[in-house]
C-alpha cells in the first residue's frame, strides 16, 4: 500500500531567471531562486539565491547561500552564507554566519539559536493547522 501523505524532503525546487512570483512559497525540500520573489518563502531545506536572484519580503529556512539581491528579514536555523556578489538589506537571525569579502549587508544580526528555532517551529506549525 502506497503512502499518499509522504513528504519528499529531498526535493529541489527552482524559480528560474526571468520569472517573477508574488506571494508565499512553502517548500519541504531545497529551493533555488534565480528569478524574483516578492513575498515570503519558508523552506525546510537549503535556500539558494543565485546571482540573478532577487527576494523582497521574508525568508525562513534551514540553511541559506545568497549570491543575489535580498531585501528581507531572514531567519536561518543553521548556516547563512553571504557570497561576494550578495546584497542583503534587512535583519537576520542565524545560528552561524559566513560573509565573503565583497558581500554587502545592511541591517542587524541576531545569533540567538533559541529565537531561530522558535520562529521556524511556529511558522511550520501554523502551516499544519
């Protein structure tokens, strides 16, 4: 008998270059953005914003690598990497942070693991309701 409600957390989703999405995205696996997202993304896996990627809104995820332009409040449960081409404007809440030379960051940083876990859990519990 097949399980109908099984979640595939290994899935990889892509928002391609030239594509614009306005709204809320919820992903059980990894997600890559090379286009534009105006809204909220909640990814249970790793979020990658490529060099052509643009996000405006709110980001909640397990891990993240940013190379593009982000104007958002960001909550990362584990590790956030800002690559040399990234431009981030907004407040971040992370466990670990890596910033390459050349990356631009304007905002505040909170490295409080308890807050990240609470935000991540609350957002996911709301989706289950």
